[in-house]
C-alpha cells in the first residue's frame, strides 16, 4: 500500500556527521559529498556481494560433501548386506556338506565292517 498524500514525511535534520529523521539518528558519514557516499555504497555492495558469493559457494560445497558422504554410506551398507548374504549362504553350505559328509562317513563305516 502506498502512503496517502495527506501524510507528510518526517522532518530531516542534519547535525554534523549524522542525519536525524524524525526522532532516530543514523551516522552516514559526511553527507556533503554525494559522490563519496555513492562510492562507499558501491564498495559496500560489492563487499556484501562477495560475502554472499563465498557463503553460497561454501553451502554448495557442504551440500556436495554431504551428498558424497551419503552415497558412500549407501554403498557401504549395500556391500555389508551382500557380505551378510554371502556369509549366510556359506554357513548353510558348510552345515549341509559337513552333516552330509558325517552321515556318509558313518554309513560307510557301519556297512564296511
């Protein structure tokens, strides 16, 4: 919503290096040279943009590292499951062969005598 035309903006009072708008005071440096303040604003904007770019890059890098760690954990879990299945198959095969060999050994030893 736009302010109505009947409302007047608060009075601006200049006192030294500060500007008073209504009741609040803000230090903006020397307001008598607008070119210097514009250059300051551009430099500040550039510095803020650089900080934002660095932050964005850091967040992206952290996301990539987290994604890689998740993929590695998933691969590790897959191989752990495969190893567990192979161990189970090996135990079952060992038990069947050992039990079958023992039965055959005793059957041959009983019938051989």
